[in-house]
C-alpha cells in the first residue's frame, strides 16, 4: 500500500511538471521551443499549422484583426520617409511682395519733352473742363487749395504708384529711384510738388538741366533722387507694338 501511494504521488508530480513546462513553452516567443508541443499534437492526430500554433500560444489575447494587421505590417516594405522641400516664396522677410526692379535705360531729353507736352495738353483740357463746370471756384488766386488738389491727383499719385503720368505712359517712360523701383509717394511728393516748382520758377533752368546732366536729371530729379528711364515694352509704345504686332528690331 505504501509503495503504491509513493508511486502515485511520483506520477502526479511528473504530470504537474510536464503541464507547467508546456504552459511555459506556450508563453515563449521562440517558435523553436514550441516544437515539442507541436510534435505531441501530431502524435495525438491533431495537426496545427505553425502560425496558428504561434497565435494560440504566444498571442492568445490579441484579436484576429490585430493579428492580420501585424502580419501585413511585417510583410510590407516600409515607405521611405517623406522629404519636404522648403517653400519658395516670393515674399520678403516681412511678408511683403518684392518690388519690381526695372532696368536702368536713361531716357533722352527729347522723349521727356514729348511726354511733358502730352501732360501739358491733358492738364490744359482739365483746366478748361473744370473752369466751365465750377467757374471761379477753380484756377483763380482764391482757389489755390483746389488747384493743388487737382495737380496732386494728376502728378503725384500716378508717379508714386505707377511711376508715370499719362504723358509718360504714352511716351513709354517711367520714373524710378536709383535702384530701379517705383518711387512711391514718399519720393513723388518732393519730385512733383517741391522739385518741379523750384525747377520751374528758376526760369525753367531746373527743367533744362537734364539736357546737360550725365544722368539726364533735372533739379526735381536730383531733389527726390529719381531717374527717368525708357520702358519700350510697356506703356503706350508697348501697347502700340502689341496691337500692331511690331517686333523690336534687333541691333547687332
């Protein structure tokens, strides 16, 4: 009796050790250590695929969808990291668009005189029209503020924003600063309101100064620091060329 009891206890201990070892092997991530468990399943007539055995032993608490996602992730080739090129912006550091730089091609005094003649003709037409409409309210000794306002709107604003009056637009000329930018209102006011007045009251010498100056600058240009340049592909000349499809002659 005592011998049978000892044998039974020994057999129970062996079974417990074998069960604990099987449970430990099932929790391992190494498939090679699961091979003995697979062989016992073959011996019992129950064939289990290696992946199914791995899923049931190593990942028992993971859903089937998650297992499929992990298999796809292991089998897929990782995409190369995306490289983003820095955005190329035409804006300056302060967010403003850079001003257009015009090539410096100094205009001749004759073309400037042509543009001035067109401006004078337009101003004369404005004087006649406003005189008939407003009577003595304009262009009299008592109407200086109104006259200055009209001249400011004709000379200063177009020169400041566009670099040209209507006469310069027709002649294909433009007023720029020494770097080729549009002058802006800050330079248009001293050029058109102060410098032109000084150049005119000096018997027109300040206007005629551009004939002898190397940069073709009149007194009003020197006061404001501006130049008058040719813009053959814009303005009235450019419009005529585009309208009649006239190509500029190539010079050798």
